[in-house]
C-alpha cells in the first residue's frame, strides 16, 4: 500500500506537470516512465559492478560505457545516481541533451523495455519540475515490488480519473475477477492481444506469486515466468512503453510486449500458441475487409471488431486453452448471420463455460454500454454441456460517472479481508461470483433460474438460436396471491348488503 505522504507527492507532481504546460495525462505518464527506466538502468549497472567487484573480474554486462558521449559528457554522469545530485539547471541539460540521446542510440539493456525507448522524447519543460520528479521517484524503494507496483498503478489510475484515454484501463477489480476465474498456473503462456497498460498480464503475475509462492524457486519456472509466459500486443507505442514499465515494476524481467495490429496481420507465428487469453479489446465498430487478416475472416465473415476479436482469440489459443474476455452485450444476442455463427461455434465446436453479465455502469464514465465476460475453452471438438450464467448487479462501486466505493476498503474486491453480510453482498457481488463459479459443475446445476446464477443445458441454448443473453433464460419470481373461494366472496357480499341496507334506513330516519 502507498503511504499518504507518497500519494500526496504524486498528486503534487501531477499538478506541477499540469501547471508546467503538460496537460495530457498520457504524456505525464510517459515522461515518468522514461525516468523510471533510466533509474532501472542505473540499478542494473550497479548490480553488475557489485558482481564484478566480488568476482574480481571485468564487468560482463556494462550498460553505461567507459569514456564520454559524442558531446563530450562522461557516460558516468548519465547515471541516475550521479545526475540526481546535480543542480536543477545542470540536471535538465544532462537529461535532455545526453541521457535521452543515449537511450535512443544505445538501446539500453537490450530488454523489451529498451526496445520501446528508441523514439524516446524528453518534454519536461523546466529544470524545477524535473528536479521535483527525480526527487520523488528517488524516494520510492525500487527493491520493493509492491510499493513500486502500487505507485505505478496509482498513476495509471490518474490517467483514468483525468477523463482522457480512460478506455485503456479496465477497472482493476474486474481484471482481478477475470484472472481469479481462469486461475493461471506456472506453466501457462498468457496473451492479451489488446494489452494497453498490461493490467491483465500484471494481475496474472501477481496472482501466481500469491497462489504459488514457491514456484519461482525452480530455475525452469523462473525462466519461463520472466521470458516466456507473458505476451502483450498493441498498436500504440505510448501504451507499449507504459505497459512494458508496468510489467517491469511488477517484477517481470523480459515479457514480450510488442507492436502488433492484432486484427490486421497474419497470425501464422502465433496460431495456437497461448494457453490463456485475458482481454478487454477495443470495440471500434467496423473494419475494411482489405485491412482485416484473412485467417480471421475464414472463421467469421464480418467487419465487426467485437466478432473479429473473438475469432482471433480462437485462432491464438492452443487446444485446451481457455479465455476470459469482455464483450459488448450485442455479441450475446445479435441477430446477424455472423453473430449467430460465432455463438454456434463457441457452443457446438468449442466449450462455452460461462457468461457473466456485468452491471451497465461498470465502465463509466467512459462508456455506458452493457457488457459481459465470456469464459470458454478451445477444444475444436465441442464439449459444452451446461453454460453457467451469473447476473452481476454490483461490483463494489457506484454505477454512476463518479464510481465511488460503496463499502470500506477491506470489503471491496474479489478477496475482501472481512466477510460480507447479505446487504453488503448486494453492493459487491465479486466474491460470490468466484465462489459460485467454482461450484458450477456441482451445486450450481441445482439452482432455479430465478436465482442470481444458474446453469442452462446446451440443448436449451441451441433451441433459442444460441442466444446467450441471461434474460433469455432467467425466470421472474411471481408472488403467490391467495384467491378466495366463490362461497367466501358471496358471504362477504351478503354481509356488505346488510350493512348497506342498515345505512340506508338510518339515512331515511335522519331525513324525516
């Protein structure tokens, strides 16, 4: 958890950027990302120096060369540990005129992060602002994965709260739910084809550290975790830089975070490569056929991006691979031939495991569209017997544009620290979703369709034209009304008749 002091420092830095003329939150995030990367290079260089000193031999992986750069500045001055002590004016000159050209020309440490630094631009306008940012980042304990990860997550949250480019950020608690539902294992190969800030990949890595605390003690598992497990694709270079740094600060050494327009390229190299896909892809509407990968059109003939992404997921998954992905509600009940064929494919040719209807305000204030989580397994041979449905009504946060927490912090999220009461469940369904999902092949089969979750046999879904909207199968509870027998009604009418006659006689007496 971040301390209140560190949060205040970040808020002050953010305000300084704003008053300094950088109002785009993505640009703020990008400049901070560059500085974190520069500090990371220095930490790596210091580690290599320590090894060389201990082993009494020359440095094996020297990041900062000996000597001077083309402008005559010693490379040693380009290290974070040196320039952080310079006067603000000199620091600004060193970073702008020497450090950033070094990043672009030297390629950093050869990792996926350095690859995204090749077109790094320094835009911090004043020496005073740079000095403030460097001082703040210097106080973050970089050896503490939780603190530096939380720091970056907090800043990413500020991108969303600024109301600009928030579409890149799926709410963290929704991401954590999807990761928990799919339960990543140390042997998984995980992909997000629309990775943005890499929130899904980060959450999967944190889940593995939490649920399999000893797996990184094994050399082969550690190598796989750092170099083979995580794959993220995006076609926005700023997001690739930010996503890469997010992974680095959460302790993944060299993930595959690469430039790729997922819908517009041939996927021959990636076909059936991944065992788990976690994604909330952008749904921009339609694409031209000419720009769309032919291998996707062979699965579903459409220009709709939401359907093409589902076809892509099926293409990328290994047989036996599973997916948890967010789709707009139209995918569940759309009446076009392409919509129906894709749903039929999921139900008949693959194994559709579950459909979770999300609250309509889950992605406010950026979008009010209704969405759902689809959970499926690629089999190429069917396997759907029952599909589990859950009608999520609350995720712990208000469903208006403000998205304020409805409960205390210890009662939010998928794994609340305190048990929820019935009334609190109505404000946070997430723990219940996970608990019922784990029982989907047992007690959930017995629930009536009036419940918040229930299972529907494949035959019923096929009979409804493969409609996957929960309202197609949910039954409404009608309150039982007790009807009186005809004799009871007649008896009451006779009593009423007598009372009316008595009243009439009383009224006649008064008129006389």
